[in-house]
C-alpha cells in the first residue's frame, strides 16, 4: 500500500513548507519525489528533480528562463517543463498522486500540471486562492482537490501547519484509496470488455429527463452510460474524456454550457465545450437541451441586462433567466458551427416541442417564437445531412425513441462498433 507522491513547489521561497509536507507524507508511511519549480535561488530542502531538470524538460535551460526578465513568462515556461515531467512520471507508474503548493504564481503552474495528468489520478493543490473566482473554469482539472493554504504566506506557524498536514493526508489518502481498488478496477475492466461507454450530457431530471428512458435501453444494447452534469466542471470532465477517446458514442443533449459561455455566464465549461468528440471523430448525436436559459449565481446580483428578466431560482446556488430571441439565434449559430466541424458521424436532432421541462405550453419559460427562431437558425446553419427535426419535446418518449433509432442505424452500418 506504500504510495509515492510527487511534491512540487518553488524551492527558492517555499523550502520550509516543502520539507514539512515531505515529512508529513513520510511519517504516514508514504514516499515523496520532490520537484523544484523555482526559478532563481537554490532550495534548502532536499529535491529529487531540480529547476534545471524542469527547464530541460521545457527544451531550454534555467539561465534562459531567468533571462526572460518577466516572472509571468518565466513561470509559464517552467510550467511547461513541470507538466511534461509530471506526466512522464505518472505514465511510468513512478508516482501515484501529486501535491502542489503556491500562491497565485504556484497555482498558475499547478493548473497546468494537473491538466496534464489523467482523470482519476489524485491531484491536490494547496493554495492561497483555493476555488477563487480568479481561477478560470477552463483551466481547472475536473477532479482536482484544493485546500486553502491559510496563514502561510510567509513562514511556518501553527495555522498553516494545519493546512499543510491536511493537504499531505488528503493526497496520500487518495493515492492509497486508488491503489487499494486498483486490482478490483482491473478485474471490473476485464469483466466489462465488450461494454463500451456512451457519454451523455444532461441537467437534473427536473429539467431534462431523457436519460431515464435511455439508460436501460442503452444497457440492453451492451453499453455502459456515463451522464455528465452540465454545470461547468461536468462539461470539462466530459470534454477531457472525449478527447482521450473514452466514449464509443456521444449523446450531447445538454448544451447550456455552450450558450452560457457565449453569453458571459460563469456557469461555463470554456470555449472548447462541444469540440473534443468532433475532433476525435467520435460519432455523436446532438440536441440543444437547456439552450433557452442563461444560468447565473442565485446569491449574486444578476449580470448586466438580466435584472429586468424573469429569474427562476433553482436553489441557493444557481438561477436562470430566459434567453431572448437574438441570444437564441447567436447560440444556434455557435452550436451549428461546432457540429459542422466534427470529423465523425454527427446528427443534430431539434425537438420542436421544447428543449427543457420549463419550455412547454403553460411553463414559466415557454417561448414558441424564440424556439422557432432558434430552430430555423440551427437548420439553416447546420449541414443538411447532419440535421433533422422531431415534432416532440426533448423529454418525450418520441425523442428517446428517435435517438435509439439513429444509434441502431449506426450499429447496423458499423459507424458505432457493436458491443462485443
């Protein structure tokens, strides 16, 4: 059960903290590989990977990084080398988790390193800006853990030692838990050969319900279904896995993150949302679920221009306002452009009866004219062989049945491989 943790920090400024973290991990029975991601001075703690090693991994040397004369440029180049080395250590099985500490500078580097590591690999960032609005959603690894580094901006003390020890325990515990189930996971993978995964996007079943009908039908066809919650990080995880070829087919039916990002909402998965499956050539069925509402934080003032619209508070975290017709047209064009760019088989299904549960006759956000304008723009902007209309609501049985018919046709002609 011994696990090795990759520990990163700037040895020229954080040697005491790095030594304390290494000692905590060792005291709990783990081992440590220490990487110095500093730029100028020498560390006083013991390191296994020097700043010179990091620079070489970035295809340069430390003197050249210093000569950049700009701390942002220097740390960006250092991040490149650190991410390359971390990925190699992970792929070689030499480390089983990563712990990175820093302020804004170290956290900037940490985001690059974590993004280079696979989903499921334990990642802990000990940072003074844990989950801060300063961190762009499209740079946060979907499974990263963050611990606030409180009271430790300069020197060790009782307060910051609590944060340091918790972070050390968190990453070692996560690595041990992952190691404990590794054998069982391998057995499960072996047993699941012939059960490829379909990646699906959705919101909560109060808004989008199709997964309830589709899950048993897809399982009956020999697939496993993974459903991702499109509230920002869920879409990030979906895109990460699609880019790595984890899905046999994609059913991307909740595109609210695409329109949210386009319209400036914080509930975003970044500009690359709805691109990974297409770039990888994964067959995909697309529907614009949720693209009638703009998501926002319930607990903050509505963004400019939305204060006069009707707002529905879903809970104390998230609220939504109805998109206007111009915004729906803009979203339709963006969705069509992404669908048209896909390399693999792609079908966009437009449900004319509504695209979320509130978008029904009598519903609080029913907007038939806006829906018609959205559908017309989507039809006119999407390649004709990739688009179809269905006279049903996205939550109706008819929508699920049409999706299954498309999948069955793709199974029949080999576009999607039949489960073995």
